[in-house]
C-alpha cells in the first residue's frame, strides 16, 4: 500500500508479474499466462467443457476471496494488522487514485478503528462453510482431483484458500473430510512443498499452534463455526 507499488498495481495487492515487459495482475490471470507461456501439463484444460467447469470453480473461489480476508484477519491476525491514522489516510488517498476494487480502504478503515462487527465476520465464515460443504459433496463421487484425474488452476486456487483457513483453526478434517483428503493430495505434492511450504513452514506452525491452543481451551474459529452452524 505504497505509492510506488500502486503505480504497478492500482489495487495495491500482491501478486503482480512483469514478464517480457508486460504487466500481469490478478493471481488467476497470472497462472493462466504462465500456463500458456511455459508449457508442461496444462493447468487450464484444453477440452472446452472441462475448461468451462474449471473456470466456473475458479470464479466461485474468487467470490470468496473477501470472506477469506475477513476471516483470516479476525482469527489469525486479531487486531495486529491495524493501520495507524496516517497509514489509513495514505491508503484512502491511494485508493481514490486507483480503482480499489479489493475494497481495501473501507476494510482497513473499519478494521483499524471501531473494528468490524462480529455479525460481518460471521456472515463471511458461514459463506465459506457453505462453499466448502458444496465442494465436499462434489468430490464425494470418488474423483482424485477437483477436475477428475489431474490438477488444475481451480485446485491451485482452492488449495491455497484451504491452507490459509487451516492456519486460522478451521478444522477441515472434521467438517469436510472428503475435501480435506483432496487437500492432502495437493499438499503432499513435491511442488506444493517446495513452492508453497518451504517459505511458509515457520508461520504455518505459529498459526496452527495458536489455533490448537484456542481449540483446546474451547474458543477459536472452529468453536465459533460450530455455534453458527447450530444456530
Ligand atoms: N484479486 C487479487 C487478490 C490478491 C490479494 O488479496 N492479495 C493479498 C495477499 S494474498 C494482499 O495483497 N492483501 C493486502 C492486504 O490485505 O493488506 C488476486 O487474486 O490476485
């Protein structure tokens, strides 16, 4: 959220990719570009029907992105990531110059000041729960990966969301066991370990330990979710 970076990506989020002098924004567009530019097994299926189904799953995951932000800030970061008044002011100025399609200015304004209402966090958490329940059902026909026998751009996207939520204390093994088994197949892939976990292992342990302690003492995200489902 600095002027320099806003010149590269006016939405002020990572990632941004510059390759061969071209700028690519949005993680899914970046993956599609890399997929086309570098060959290997395609992440976006070539078959038209499979392609439509895959991109529909990507769109569903995109719609949940804001929910993931709210839930992970609430249950992992607490109030740690608040901006100070000057930072908030700078963000608003930058947002007014770009399109702020990620709604960072309003998010950080509420988050850093009076705080975001519990009911808003709850709505986002329930939205995630419903989407994961649907995905769990889809996977229950015995398929190995989301799109059948091979991994796809949809699997890459969803697995990252699940990883982040596991770190916040969301107990997939208990709530969506089929989806969790699929996640483990993704997680155990050598590329997931070298490209995702190698840089994330330390933080992953910190978040998961925090989540386990919270769960043991009867609070934390999983307990909150159980109460919401029961209601
Ligand atoms: N729609 C964007 C969202 C990217 C996004 O939310 N990135 C997060 C990190 S994973 C970020 O930069 N957040 C800034 C913040 O919340 O302060 C994409 O898919 O690339």
